[in-house]
C-alpha cells in the first residue's frame, strides 16, 4: 500500500480488482472495511514521504563526508531487479579492489611550462623514472626514451614532490587511476646514447628514414652536409654579432663570438673549392658536441662510406652499433626517378633524375659503400637489411624495432658487466678480429660445455655468430652451439675454473685441418693409410674400409688422416684420441687409381673403347637374368656368364661356336630354379637323417655341401676355347690421334653391323625353329593317326584269329569223338 501511495506499485483499483476476483458480492460491512483501509494507506504514504526526505538529506551529507575523506562510493539502481543490482555492485567494487593502493594517492596535472619552471627553480624534482612515460615503461623496457622526442605530446603530473611526464591523454588517464603501481615500478635501464647509421642505394629513401628516426626517437641527425651547414649558420650569426659590436660594444659579450672554423669554411666556399676532409672532421666534432648527441644519440645519414671516414668515427668513439641497409633494385630507382618528374610543370628531364646519372651513382655506391657494408658485416655483424620497396611507414616501423632491440641488448650488456654476470656479445659491436686476444687462458679455442659434459674437444676457429661468444669476468669464451651458450649462462661456475671438471691438457696435440694443396706434400705420412678411421671404428668390418676424400683431411700427431665426409672429419676433431691409434686389418681393399691415357698402348686404348658398350650391355643383362649354376658361388657364376657372353660376341669365331655359347648362357639363366630345388631337397634329406648317419659319412656330406674344396672343372663342365694371339708387333704399333679416332669409328660401325647381322640371324633362326616345330607337330599328328589305324587293324586281326581257333577246336573234338566211337563199338572212353 505504501508503494502504491508513493506511485511505485499498482494502483488502488488494480489491487481491489485482484483481491475481489472470483468472489461473491460483498456486504456493507466489507465496504466499510475497505473505506477504512483507504485511510490507513494515506497515513502510511504520508509517513513514507517523511522518512524519505530525512534519509535523502542524510545520504547527501554522507556523500559529502565520503568525498572529503577520499572514501569511494557508488550508486546502484535496483529498479531492474535485485540480481542486476548485485551485478552492478560487484562491477563497481572490482576496480576499487584492483586499484585499492591508489585510493589515497593524489596527483595534480600541470602545464608543460609550469612543470619546467618548477624543475628549474628546484621546487620539485624529476622522479627516478626521469622523463620516461611510466605507462609505456610498464609495458617493457625499449632501450630508447622515444617519448622524449620533440614530436611527442608530453603531459606533466605532480605526485608528492616528484614530476612525471606522460605521453598522450590515454596514458594520463591510466596514470590517474593506477598511480601507486606505476610510480613504484622498476626504473628504466641506464640510458646510453644510440649511434645508428642508415645506408642504401640511390633513391632508396635513406635520408627520409634517417630524419624520421631522428625526429621520432629524439636523436640528432648527422650527415657530412649537415655538419658544414651548422658551421656556416654559426658564421652568419657571428657576422651579426660583429656588426652589433661596432654599434654597441656592450652587446658583443652577450651575442655569438667569431668562429675561426666558420670563416675558413666560408673562404673555401667563396673560392669555389671543395672543403678539405680535415675541416669536415672538425665540423663533425663541433656537431657531435651537441648535448642531444651526447645524451640521446646520433643517426648518420650515408656517412661514413669510405675507410678514412670509418677511422675518424672510430677515433671519436662514435662507431655505429646498428647499420640499416635499404635494399632496392635498379629498376625501382628508375621508376622513382621518372615519378619525381611532373610533365605538366617540368616537361624536360632534370639531369640528376636521368637514367645515365642514376647508373653512375649506382656504380659509385657499389664501388665505395659496399666495401664499408662488408666491413661492418664481418667485423661488427650489425648490418640489418630492410626492403626499401615497402611502404615508408612500414620501413620506419622495422627500422625503429631494430634500433630499440639493439639498444636494449647494449643496456643489458652494460648491466651484466657491472654485476659480473655472463653476457653474449650479440649486438654489442665488438671487433671480431680483437676477440682472440681476450680469450680465456683456461680453455682457449675449445668449448667448455662440450668438454665438461661430453668430454669432446671442439675447437672454434671462426666467429661467424656473436651469439655464440660470451664474455664473463673480462674473459671471452667460445661455444659451438646456442644450446651450449644457454647452459653456460644458467650455471657459469660449473664450466669455469675452479668449478669445472675438465680443462684442455697443456701438452695436447690439437688436430689441424689441411688444405688439398698441402695434402700432396703430406700424403706419404699416413696415419690410417687413406682409409676413413671414423667409419671403420663404427663397425670394425671390412666394408667400413673406405678411402677418404682429399678435401676432408686432418693432421694429428704428425700423421695424415683422410675422411669421406665433413661430419666424420668433425667427429675426429672432437675426439682424436678415440680414432688416432686404430690398426688396419690384414686384408684391405685393392686401390684403384685413374689410368692416364698417355701411358696406354694404342691396342689397349682401342680395346677399352670397343669393350665399354659391350660391358655395359653385359652388366645390364646379368642384372636381369641373374644366372646361377649348381655348386658355384655368385662371383664364379658371373665370371662364367661373362665369358660366355664375350665369346658369343666374338665375330672371329664361326656361327656354330657362337651359337653354342648362346645356348650355354640360356641354360645358365634357366637352371637357377633347378639349382634351388636341388639344394633344398638335399638339405631336407640330409637334415632328417643326420642323426642316423655314421661319422665319416656325415663329414663327407658336410664337405660336399660346402662346395669349397672342389675345383672349378669338377663343379661344372666349362668348354675350352682357344685364346687369340695378337702378336708382339700389334702391342707396340704407334698410332696418331686421327688414326685412333678412325679405327674406333670403324670398330663401332662394325659392331653395329654385327648387331644387325645377329638380329637377322636370330630372326631367321627363330623362324626356322618355328617352321621345324610346326612340321614336327604335323608329323606327330600323322604318326598318331597311323598308329591308331594300325592298332585298330591289329585288334580286328586278333579277334578273327580267336574266332578261328574256337571253330577249329570244335571240329577236332567232333572228329575225335567219331573216331573213338567207331573203334570201341559205340562206347565212349573218357579215360
């Protein structure tokens, strides 16, 4: 009722309709009761309004007190339901719990002028974050205070007695909400000046990139022309100061003083002569004295490019720690030259934008600056190539990322050096040629991790990657892999003296790699002859004896060792004591050396030239047929098959003899299965009766199955073919080169004719054999028919003969019976 009276709940008529729904008609007493209830509701609504006013005024006073005491409060709307109200309360409490440390922290926003004035007069001081943006610093150290650049908007804030500089409105709002956490974070690393150099081909955009890096990173832009221009600008100011001093001498002390260097530069310029290099270097010294260069850093634009400039830069200790190389093809340079010309404003081509001028500048860059790039890449290993064809903003983003990462590495190196921790030399720009003079005397060129963990002597002779070079306690350690560097960085005391387990012995004979030129001079001092000791050590088998390659050879303890691959060479150099004292077996492979044609007789040369295609065909045929003969091993079968083949190709022999050898070859290729079946049956028969055989018979059977004590003639019948005798004069007959070529051509033509003749002979033989087989089949069919007819006639004759015998027997019996009856008076005598 109170809610209804207050206008929040349902109306009186709605409540009455709900309560009287489904009831009977009320009487007068109930009507009076309802009228009495209306008066009660009016009283309750009046009381609620009174208390609402009291609580509203009290809540307003409470809000003011909370604001005065810096206690957070939040309004909650429960009209949407208690669950949504609970959700809104939790969402409002979570930020307060998250930033509860910042509830009582108060900050004040200042103008940049007021903040600078307060700092100058010493009223307030810079924080320990200096001019770094606290919000951006919390995301990670960038190595460069890029928020201190002139083009970045800086918003100063006062917290307690310190002034902080914020970058942008978004970071300023975040700083107000999270003051305590941002002001108590880890301070930035020690600021170091960044020295960067931008190089590139003409029209690659190196000047625009260098100026953008200088503007956005807060660095000083330096080039050869910029140094001269700064001095000339100072000269004009000096002339104005001299003119004012003539009018009023008291003003001379307040203005610029006359510079002798500027006058010298102007004198060369008036005379039209080039400025000498020593004056250019003096102008560079004046420009590098700028506090911006000493505190923040320098960006060199296409400088230095020659060796003299490099020497002067190194002398001033301003060696670029980063070199950015913009890469573009010459076609892109041509297109940029054409794009710079505007036909509507300048129809003619400017000489500087022509292709001829671009070719000259391109060649000049290749001849001068490429040598500088190569020197930085070999000595400092700090050259970073960027594709100059990309969008200028993308090129800047890549270059800025390179600068920030490089500066972070330099800062981490300085901190690790200060606290005595190991650190890699990647990105620190040391001279690679001077690192060998700082090697640790305990390990020298050897990797300490592999020596202590795997007992392997791995020598690092070349520094191709500075990430595998570690400086620890002012000593240089060389490593063979990045995994070894990681182990050393985690526990350096385990791999250094006195905590290490092993150190290289002082009297060790270190293996040295030998060039192929020195191989000829040292080839008589073999350590394992010319075989690979690593390969033989792996299996100690005859097949492991392989001759090495002169490209991979090593000298150890005055002996020469040769290997088949670079991997085996590295294994030997890691553990030479494991392989150097191996002994060769009694049986070694025969050495095959190339034969010089000058030492071969003409007949031998012609024979080799003529036999090469035959031998190739023979090897292919043997691989396909795989001939086998009983009681012969594979080598003997191959030799016999080769002899058969060569004899069958000899055109000096008659056709019948060559055909005989072809039949023998065919028999060898078809008898393989028969040999296998015979051996299997023999083994089975012998194996099942082995226990029941006498000892002498068993020994004889064993010797028979070995097939080793039998001679070749006993194993198989080999026909004896007469050899060819060439005579003594044929071996030493000298031939000229044209004669040799002509004879070889004739021999090849003759071989082709022989092949064609053989094919024709084979075809005629095949046709003859086919005809003979057909005639034999017809003759066999005729013989079978005649044999069947003869058998039928014989059968008929035999049946007729049997019938005649039966008839004659009856006639004889009748005749005898008549004789007996007549002789004995009709009485039959059966006796």
